[in-house]
DNA sequence: ACAAAAGTGTTCGTCTTACACCCATGC
DNA sequence: GCATGGGTGTAAGACGAACACTTTTGT
C-alpha cells in the first residue's frame, strides 16, 4: 500500500484554575508563525519516539512548556483541518486538546520552550478573537463551559479541588467556578445524599474567628465522569 | 526546526441505528493485519490531500467503506498510542472516532474497500474482546452509553430520528434505544414543556387500525448538544 | 362491538429552593 | 457581646412516576 503524507499532530492544553476568585484559563503568546505574537493555548508536537500515548504526550508537553505536571489532565476534543499548520503537508494540522485543572494557588507555570509570555484569561472576560490564534478562543470558551457544567452537576472536576477542604471552602470554590452564589443548605444536602464527600475523623480547622469546621475529602466512589474518555478509562459505565 | 515522524492518523466510525427493535452498531471484519479477521469499527486513513477537515474525512471514509453518507456524524473521542499501527513509525497510531446515527431502515451499508464483512452488533449483546480488534469493543460500549444517555435526557441524537414522526413512533424509538419502556404521559409532557417537538399543521397519519395521529418534527431550537464539538460548532453555549 | 393506539388528567411522592434559625469560636 | 462562618431544619413549590381514563379510527 502507498504511504500517505500525514497531518502534523499536536497536543494543546487548556489549563484552568482559580485566580483572584475567578475561573481562568492559561494562554501563551506565540513566538513563531503562524499567528506570531497572538495568544494561544500552550501546546506542542506529539513525539512518537517519546510519548507512549496521547496522555503521556500531554504530560510531557505541560512539563516542557510550563514546567508543571498537572494533577488532572483529561482529553477534551480534537480539531483538524487544512490551513492550520504551515509546516505540514497541505498545511494540515491536527490538535488533540486536553483540559487540565489545578486547585487555586497550587501551580505556577513558567514560560518554557517557544513560549514568549503567559497570561491567565478570565472565563467571563475572554480575549477578543483578534488577539488569539487559530480557533483557540472558541476552544477556551468551550472548555470553560465544560468545567462549569461539571461543577453545576457536582461532578467535581477532580483536579480543581484540594485534597482536604472544609465544606465552606468547597462551596466557595464552586461559586467561583460558576460565578454565581449557591445555597448552603442545598449544597450540603446534595453532598450528603450523593455521598460525594466524607469527613476526616477528628480533623478540624481551628484558629479562624468563628466556629471550627470539619475537614472533608472527596469520597473515593464519588462523581464518575461521563465523557467518552472517562468511560473508556473506567471500562465503560 | 527538525521534522519529527508523525503518527498514522485514522478515522473510525461507530455507525448506530435500530435493527429489529434494538440499538446496534456496525462492525466490519478486517481484511488485513493487525487483527486480521477480527471485528473492528469501519475506518480509514486521513488523506490530507483530499479531506478539508476531520469531518470531511469521516464522510469520505463512510462513503468509501460503507457506500453511505450518514446524515449525522459527530466526533466522539480520540485514542492514540504506540502499539496500534504496524505501518507507522514506532507503531504509533492515532484514531479519531466518530459516532454516526441513522434512523431505522434508512441505511444499507455495503462492504467497500478493504472490508471483508459487515455485521450489526447489538448493544446488549456485544462481541467478546477475543473477537474484536484494538480497543474497539470498549469504544463501541462507550458510544452506546453516550447514545443512551443522550436519549434518556431527551437530547435527541438527531440522526436517529426521522424528519417527520408521530409521538408514538418517537417514544417507541427511545424505548428501543434505551431497552426499557417509558411512560406515555410523562414522555409527552416533557416534550411539551421543553418545546422539543412541534406539530406539522394539518398533517395526520391515517390508515392504521386506530385513531389517526398528528405528525411532528423536532423543533429547530430544541436539544442543544453538550459535547465539546457541539459547543465548538454552535459558537459555544 | 371491539381492538388498538392516540391523547389527556389526576394523584402522590420526591427532590429543590429559599429562608430561618441555632452553634461555636476569636476578638 | 458580637461578628463570622459552621451547621441544621422546614415550609412551599416544582418536578416526575404511575396509573386511570376518554377519544377516534379500522375491521
């Protein structure tokens, strides 16, 4: 059989976290054409000699470009067409987009290889299409919508949530992601009914100017994802 | 910059429809190694000289392999790793999986290029892993779960539903997809409340041995998808 | 008349929402 | 004491499941 020219395969990463009480996504300024000096998702080319699979490639690229190993990395979508990769045959590029989530303040990406600058972009104040590269503005908006939808359904996007937390902190986090206030009583009842969290024996948050709070963690069984990738990984649901 | 060897990029299609009142997925018998003679999703290699984008490639491959142009084709997930493509450098293959849906009886795929045989696989009676290729058994199960979840939420997977239908037929269709009976009154109330369907003026289904029924179509606004691809296409939700 | 499916209403229980209220702590 | 957030209870209402019922056709 003949061998056909292949697309250039890239991985892009939409890293989301909370900064100043708001959901933000990391974008980087491109150092090279196309779209030089415009803002894009951090990403890189897959290396078949280094990456065992797509997930491993995403981890490598996060490390190379941002100097971090995100705790939670999940495949989001793939976009591919002619006209997005001048280095490839027929200008044909394929990007597999990953979504990465990290708890507020736990992650400090630094500009790595071929990255001219970093910037947290607020979910509700996106960059105009004229300052962004490819269709990345659209992808960011879509990734934000996904994170909010998960949060609203209390399918916690694991990575965003610290190991140990108080219920108040968890509620604040959700409110920050969603950008809307939640009812305390309802929030807690849902957590209880669906057994999403479990209290850590004896642990207490003291020292604040108010009643001490119990410390919780996500319960192991809780919040099974419903994306194709989740289903594949868990052996379908 | 150096040019790296690229993965072999393929598109696979999970074509689903209703056969004999059951949700089924099409699989094909492989003519070539690897996994020769085992069952896999129909698919093919992307052609950067022919396919404008991934969607166009999926359409071309459906036509070449199955002789059909599915009315509804939506990206599902991407899987890629070393060890799944002997023809590629480092045995590295990347498959973008599409889900295609067609109303019962509207589609008659035929074995096309490099396809040794076709087979409808029932959702609740899947082929054992020992007879399937790659991770395609897992992907099929995952695609079935996605279709059922959409149906249960009355986010109709457009392609499965004919242009015009009676409410009874629509309910039967949902029951066949889900494999469980539904309550007529509840079903209709939901359709009404959420304005998912609209009746076609004056049209009636006559000639059956019972009361004639009104004819409906999906309302234009109804049932916005929530997959990343849906959001990208509609300019985010 | 009868079967068969269309189409509607009604009841009952569950889940959600919104709000009010007590509790424990640091200052 | 009092401000602050933790933690709980409750009444009103929305929603969904289950079931009974009437209507209209062809045979």
